[in-house]
């Protein structure tokens, strides 16, 4: 611990990158360079771990350049698509078809609409024409032909959502998978859209199963994930891959699922999976806070990528695909033709077919291996950062350069192995860039600090400290000057405020010179007592002296020394008052507040004036306790922390108080005497007083009255007992309060 304290500045420097990494992870200070680094790490890890094997369950029927050259430019007539679908189901016996194309407008390529206009106008008196038109209508109604082909077949149509400024939509949406009410007050940050482009009514009625083919595009323009659910108005809709998966496994019901073990309110709980239920069987699909999942790409994409079998749509239409090749296959109809603009930038390719992203997602759903950045990713990153950052901050300053390299390398290796294990074993994607950058930067800063700062010659701190601390302590510091410096550090110490009572009245009644002489005499004697008990005088403030124990020379007995000094100060004040009485000078009172705790000690101030002092909440509490001494009618008030750090002292508990600026109530105590000097009657008085406090805090007012009466008889003049007598008298008229913790609140300083 001593070595850690000596290297505190170097530790603080090492913590700088940890602070920035934590701010980035918490979203307070997002650093674009770290986010980009995280994306690079994810992409590299994804490419390195791709199976690069073919999933022979899924086939992509591709509207490729060859198909456009053979059949004609897009869009094709729906009669051609009907022929394609018929061949896939009737001849090739496929299991299910997903369509990564939207049919948002009626097909008028047959000319049927124009013929109907002629029948209404110029040729409305030609019965032969009208009869022939009636005969041809079912064949020329390409939408109707296509719709009849879709009916009663396992087909999932595709559509898309958009954020159209005017909210213009087309087509018919499928039924939602669940409504907002299913969230039960919890949160699902699924992307919310204002419009959609879906299939025309006739086709939507014929094939009611449909899924959207939207994707997430990251700030760098790369598609890494897809939303399995999308939000439109008050409902949620499934993606194409999820809709096909549900159709394959028997159309289970779907609902959002949340972690049952959470301390957060419902409004802050995020979805962690989509729960598919069918009978007594359930299946959970993990999703991120947006209701999405990362695309687990199998390979580089396209027909040459080797992940999925590609079949040209033209080959199907022209019967060039061997019968049986597609039997029982899951088929996705999409396009790789560049002119149809369904190519995307992905981590595994800059011109990746959109239809293959859905094939990858469907493959992962079938395998039960969905990649997801969970809702608790931020918490994981913060824990990893804090743990690794503290290991580096504490370890690096204490090690040699070579061992520091070993430690930093070990931390990096642990971070990488843990991250990869969670990724490969559980499909969990956690941030890594912040931890890696923090580790590397912490190592660089630590080594730089050690080289440029700690390698310089040490100052003669003993001489400098002689300005602030007693000569007795300086003598000890000279023995090991490298162990001391003036820089601020946090230490467990004890601080004391000693205030003279009645100073204001004395200053009005005495001449300035006389008052000065009296104060000088009192402070000199108090200072001697403090120094005799190895205390450091912090400052004199009017009629108050402030001192502390535990710095610059550390001591495990700082609390014990402070209490002994305070008891002796009370005795010295008694001697001074006897002298004042003989000299005709006014009597003085004393109020002492003592607290033990963590506080900051060091050389502080301005460029003009500085002092070696202590600051912190523990110091403020000691000041508050000093002011309470007058309220409780005692000379010394100490905190619970001080009492616990001492031995061989007879203590009397005064109260449990909640002072201004502190929410936590603290017990306060009055040291009565050293145990060796305490009388048996005084010990009995303390025991009886402890029984009273127990009854007082349990609101047993009658029993408390009896106990207080008995203890008051032992010391009738003690103000503390009359104070509590008034409290009991007033509080016994109040109803029983189960929430009362027995503490007294003080709102003033």
C-alpha cells in the first residue's frame, strides 16, 4: 500500500485513458474513432470465423444479367413470374418460396386495360370483339394469373418500410406479429417508419404471409445487421427471414420477451429475445435493443462465394435445371443484376446481394446461432474497462519496464480471448476497441511518465515539509525522503476542529492587545498538546485550531492519538480556566469535533499562498461535529469511524444524526476517559445510557422515561440527559413511525 501511495501521480496518469474509455462506453463522450475501430475489429473477426461452407438447404433463384438478357428487362410480366413460381412448386417440388421483390403496382403489360377501354368506347358495339375480350381476360389479367399461382402455397412475399416525408404508402401490409400492448410498458427501440411499399391487394390476399426486407446501415455505410421487427404506427412487423423461418417451423406465435431478473423499472427494460410459442414448445431468438440481429455471413457472397447455391431464373423458366435439384429446398427469389440496385456494402463484400443477406439470416435462424449485441453490452464494457483499467493503473507503476510489457500483453490477450469466446460460444458481440485502446494508451502514458518524470532527481522534501509540520516528524521524514511528497493524495486519516466558546463576548469585553495575548497563550498550549501526540497543525482560524493525524508521516494509530490529544486538551482548558479565575480573566469553553475517514491531503492553495492541508467530505463532517458539541453539551464529539479505530477508550454514544450535506445518518460519540482512568460508576452510567438509547430508538417511551430517570440520577447536572428528556416528552405524543431510523436531522451548519 505504501508503494501504491508513493506512485499515486503515476497511477492517476494511467487512469486518464480509462476515464475517456468509460465516457465513450457510457455514451457521454462518444469517440468516432473508437466506434470505427470497433467496426473494423468486428468485420475482421467475422471474416476470420466465417464457415465458408455451403448451406445446401437454401437456394437463391437469381434474376441475374443472364435472366434479363434472356427473358427481357425488368419488370417482367406477372405471367412470366407465375410461370416461374409454377415450375418451382409443381415441377421442382420446392418446400417454400421467399420473394425479395415487391409488387407495388398493377401489371398492365398485357394491354388488357387498353382493350377494356376500347370495349367501353370505340368497339362497344362489336359483339365478336366483346366476346373475345371476355374469353381472353383471365389470361391477360397477369396480376390475377400470378395471384392464382400464389394461392395455397407456402410463399412469403417481400415489402419495405420507408420514412417518406409525406407518409405516402402503397400496397397492403400483412398482419402484424404483435401490437404495442404486448410490450407491457417495457421498451423496444425497433426502427419506426412512417410509410411502406407493399404488394397490391390481389397478391397480398393470395399470399398473406409477408416480411419486410429492410436492413440497418451503419454510419460508415456498411450493412451489418437487420431488424427482425420493425415498428409502424402501433404495431410491429417481422422481417422476410423471420417470416420464412416461422413458416418453415409451423407458424408459431411470436411475442417480445424480457429478462425476468432485472432491477430496472419496466420503462428501462429492453427486449432481449423474440419468443416463438407453439403448443408446449418455445424458442427464443435473441435480439438487440433495436429488435435486430447481426448478419452471420457465411462467405464472401454471390454465386462464386460458395455459401448458397445460385440458380438463374432463366434456367428455371427454360427448363435447364435438372428435376430434383431443388426438391424440398428453401428458395429465395432475388436479384444480383446491377441495374436492379439490390447490392449492398457489407463486411465481407462491397457488392453483396441483398437477397443473400436474408439467406444468411434465415440460415442462422435454422441453426439457432444468431449473432447479437445484447442490451447489456454497455454494462459488460464498463465492467471490463474498470477491471482491466484498475489492474493496469495499479500494476504498471509498481513494475519494471519488462514486467510492465508482460502485464499489458497479458491484459490484451485476456480481453481478446474473452471477447472471442463469447462470440464463438454464445453468439454475443461485445465492444472491444475501447478496452484495447485503453490498454495500449495506459501502457504508453505510464512508460512515458516513468521516463520523463520519475527519473528526475528528487527534491529535498524534508526541508520543504519543515515549513508545515512539527520538527519531530521532519526528523523521521529525513530518514526516507523519497517516501514523501507534497502532491495531493487520498488517505485514511483523522482530523480535529477545536473551537473556543465565548470568544465573541471576550473580544467585546477585552482590549485587542489583551485579547491577542490570551489567544496566543491558549493556542500555544493547545499546539503543544497536539504536537506531543504527533499531530500536524493545519491552520488557525480566529478562535479555532484545525489539526490532523496520519500525514505526512503515516500512522496506524492516528485516531487513537487524536482522541488522546482531545482528552488532554479538555484537561488543559480546565487548568487555563483556573488560572483565568485567579487573574480575573473570563472563562473559556471548548468544542471539539473529530472524524476519521478518507480525505485528500497535500500542498494546496494559489500561486501566491499555499499550505499543506486536508480537504474532503470527512473533513467537512468533523467541522459539523464540532458545532454539535454545543447542542449536546459536551466538549468532544467524534464520529463512529473514529470510535471504531480506537481502543482502551470509554465512549458514550450521543445520538445518530444526519448533518447538512449528508444523506446517510452517522452515530456520534463522546470519549469520556481512558479505560484505565474510568471509574466503575462512570462505566455503569454508560451501560444504563445505552439501554435508554435502545428504548428511545424503538419508540418505547414509557420504558425510555424510566431508564432516563435512572441515568439522570447518576449525573443530574449533565445537559445531555435533560436534552433527551425534552425529546421524549415531545415525541411520545406522535404516532408510531415504522420508517423512523432514530436519527436527528440538522439542516444548518
